[in-house]
C-alpha cells in the first residue's frame, strides 16, 4: 500500500477522536468530514475539509444526502494498480481516499429505547454503511475502521508501517466491517419483519453479537461461543468460574421454566437440560427444599433458579448443596456474601432479563429449523374435563402446574406432582410407558407419600391404556394430557372405571 494521504472521517460515536486525529496529523493525512464530525474535529483544533466543500455539493434532504457523491466513492473504490481507473480519476480530477473511518447511526440503541417509527426510520444509516462496504471491498488499497475500539490498533499499525497499513490489518478490518454492516442490516430487516408481523420471511437474516468465547462445547474437543440477540440477553454474572457451554444450556432451560411460573414465586432445579425439581410453594425456603427433595440425587451438581430475590436464609440452604450455578431474580447483599464463599459457584442475576426471543432455532450445520417458542399462557379455558369425576378448582390448578412443567421436559415426558411440587419426572424416553415407570420409580424412591392427592401430566396423549393404568396403580388420582389418540375413548373409559380425574388439553407440548 502507498502512504495514506487522505482520510474521510464520519462518525456518530465521537469518543476517542483526539488520539486518532493526533496520529493522522503526525503523518500529514488530510481529513475530509461532514456535519457533527466536522464540527467536532474543528473544535478539537485540527484541520479538516468539509465534504460539501470537497465535492462542491451541499448536503441536501436534511442531511440524508451528503457523502453519496462520485468523488467520494471513486476515491474509495478505484484500483490503484489499474491504468484504466487511474486515467478516469485524472479525467474527473478525483483524488484517492485511502482511509475510511465511519461508525453508524445508533439504530440498535434507538430500537431499544423507542417505538416511534419516524425516529427509528431516521436512524437507518445509508451513507455510512455504503462507504464502509466500498472501502471493505477495496481492502487491497483502502483501510476501513468501523469502531473506536479499533483506533489503538490502527494507530499502532500506521506508526509501525510509517504512514501505511499492512495488508493483513486491512483484511482483518474488512472482515469486521462486513460483519458490522451485515449485523446492522439484520437489525433493520428484523425490525421490518416485526412491524409487518412476518415471522418467517423468504430470506431470514439473523444478527448476533458475540458475548464470549467458551473454553469448549459440550465436550472438550468441541469449540463453542455464546452469541446474543438484540436486548434479549441481560444476565449478569456476579461471581464464580467462567460459564461453560453446558452451563449456558442449562441456564436457558432453567429461565424458561422460571419465567413461566407465577411472578416472584417458584424454584427450578435443572440437570442436563431437564428439570429434576420444581416447586411453587409460596414460602420461599420451603419452595427451594421441596424442589431439591423432588430428586436430590439428580439435583447434585445441577443448576438452581429462583424466580425471586434470594435472601440470606435461602443462600445458607443453597450452600449446603453442591450446585454448578445459582440464578436469582436479584440477590440481597448478605445472601451474595454467603454464596461467594464458594469461589467456583457461578452466581447469575436474572433480574434484568425482560423477555426471551420468541423464536427457537435448531441447526445441523446444513439447514436450520426455526419455530416460534412454546410460550402459551395456560388458562382454564384451554382445558376440558372429560371424566365423570370432576376436579375442584385446587386440583385443576395443580394439574395445570404439572402440565406446565411437563412441556419443558424432554419428550416423551411424564411429570408427577403433589401440592404444586414435582415428586417424579420421567424424561427423554422413546416409550411413554418407560417414562411413566421412570417417574413412578423416582416418586417411590424419594418420597413418603401422604394422603394428599397425586397428579400426573403427559406431554402428549396416551396411545394405549397401559401408561395411564401404571400411573393409577401407583396412586395417581388425576391426569392431564392432550387429546388426539384414536383410543381417547378407551382412556376416558378407564378413567371413569377407576374414578380418576382426566383433563384434556387443547394443545400438545412436545419438547424434542
């Protein structure tokens, strides 16, 4: 690359400009700028040519058109080793622009802070991304900078190369530039999907920001990184070791269940993506103990998520057990002090998590499955009592709790509950009958059953009587399941024969 002679600087974020300008001045690099950036450069005491003066054209349309001019783009895009390009540049009296320093209007920030469509639209940057793409395309001759976080590296590279930049540096900056424009465009694309109520456009653009690189994936030989969507990831780690891929996976599972429970109530314990204990007892310490006692062996080394602010008493109980991660909807100071005594315990504050992305992704590397999330709010009208034995309001409420937990368990799923607490969970079995046996075995192993009613939920219909029969023989007195089997009548007849409450859901809830 030849020595950098001319730079165009047009930035919304004007932080750290001074140290950059000092470097450009040192190497006698002419600066072109416009609008607020031009005024800021002059205010800092540096020489600068305004774009309108450089192009001999005024800004028009309230600033919508200022850098969109052949003199700017020819200066950026011409191939310096092309005789034809050089000839055309001379004929038109255009000069090379060797350095493009641009960052964009804050579309992402505006999108997070307002629903005013006019304001959002006016913050769609046109000239900035266009200049960046032009410079990134012509990286063999032009350096492009898209963030103030790159200034130090640019300054170091210019100094080391005595007024030039290295080809490797320009390649790296071009990669980051195209990633920046692609991400920016993805935000705009998805905004228009939202206002058009189009979940599945013909071409889906997904914009993600890297949150952190992880040591490895599910296993040590796999590489992994965690990315985040716009404004949907506000977890704060308050203590403990770095989070692993598997930690994140379980955290996501735990929070989905926690956020489906009543506000400020409920404890969830997760192991390998499945709940092994859930309770919505109103007394918070008891809620934690009941969730843990649902399956204490599986809970060991798992993740606990409290859908409420963790206080000192709960922190002391949590610290009696080995958990990988504890999630709280906020933490009292004394509770945090207690939990931090375990240096490796990851402490996660979820109080700033507003909502989850309403789309669910699955990729096998060649294709991506995309569906809306299973976030139905269960109401009594979503269910139909089909047995002769009718549930009272308390029983129906407990059945709906069991069914809600069931939809977060890997299929085939069976959840047995007592007093809005899980006491047996059968998950991930190819046979629903096997899931019934697994849930029953867990219940019998860890619980001395009292006279309280025992209820069960299934994530799909029972195809044969044998599954519901096993549950009833184990002491279950009420069952909730989706309808849809050709043998539904046989299931209803069996429930009536055994005086079992049977409730059908209008929706099915597989979790593959």
